């Protein structure tokens, strides 16, 4: 037989932790819980804020006829009107229903 003794079996493993490790264990547990709650909150907000039904889009006319020689650079839709920025630095305000020209605004070059 050998002179070596068997190591004692500790049946209370983990219950006699130093105070710093108990504090660290509590912090890790609290952080894990907070992260789980935060993740659930983010997923719930995404589901609530972005429903599957899309928001109503503005009614688009079948076609917009610009005055002769004008080319569109940008288009904006308002309630009852359409604004078209042309390549000649003008803003044309058109009626959304009829497409008739309501107003023409010249953009001045800022110096």
C-alpha cells in the first residue's frame, strides 16, 4: 500500500465562497437577468412598432406632364399638391388631382 492518503471529498462544494466571489456571482446573475429582460423588450418593441401592414402611401397620379423643356430632378408629395424640382432650378407646384400647374418658384443661387 502507498503512503498517500486520499483527498477528502468536499460535499459542500461552492457553499463556502469568499464574500468577493459571492458578490461577483450575484452581479453576474443580475446582469444576465437584465440582459434577458432587455432583449425581450427590444424584440417586443420591434414587433409593436413595425407591424406587418404597411402605412398608407400617397396616391400617385397616372402621369405628370411637365411644361415643355423641363426635366425633373426631384419630386415631393404633399396633401393635394406635388412639388417638382427641375434641372433649371425651379420648383413647380402641381395639383395632385389634375396635374395643373399651380405655382412656379425660381430658386435663387445663394452667394
